[in-house]
């Protein structure tokens, strides 16, 4: 229990900015280590919950500056969501179109090819299925 108490005290002191620059760097490296990660996270959360602050215009302007620096943009995220929706739809439609095209290509049609020839000087009259006439000479 004493170990978590020490971790809590270090985290609170670090977050309140009461370390020298050299010590702060050492504490940052210590925080980044996986060792005792749950206790560090719990101590950070406790400190956060103890803070009594209200969001005001300065808070929102600071958040906006952070968002600009990190590249966070709500409109961009909405565009990404729409893009992913579009890609999912296309991923379904393209294979369906390919299958339909393949079936149409490989299924034989009902049209028959007939080859008719005439001897020299002979004449034949053919009536096609659409009622048009063809004369062969």
C-alpha cells in the first residue's frame, strides 16, 4: 500500500509542476515505463478528479490550439467516416457487377449463327427473325 502512496505523491507533485527541469525529465521517463502502469494511471485519475475547474473561453481556445497543432479536425473525421461508408458500398457492388458481367459473358445466348452460301449466278431470299429480308446473289 505504501508503494501506491509514493506513486500517488510523485504523480501529484509532477502534475502540479513542482519539480525542477532535470527531475521532471526523470519523472517523465519513469511515467513512460510500463512498470506500475495501473497505479500511475490511478494516481493521475485521482489528481484529475480532485481538480476543481470550470471550462471557460480560455479553456476552449486552448483546446482549439491543441486541435490545430495535432491536426484534429471534426470535418476531416466526418469525411473519413463517409469515405469508409463509400468504400464498404463499393466493396459490395463491384463483385456483384463482376459476377453479373461474367455470367452474361459465359452464358450462351439463344441466337444461332447460320451460314448460307449461293452458287455462282444463284439468288436466294432470306427472311430474318425481325421480318427483314436479305437477298443473296
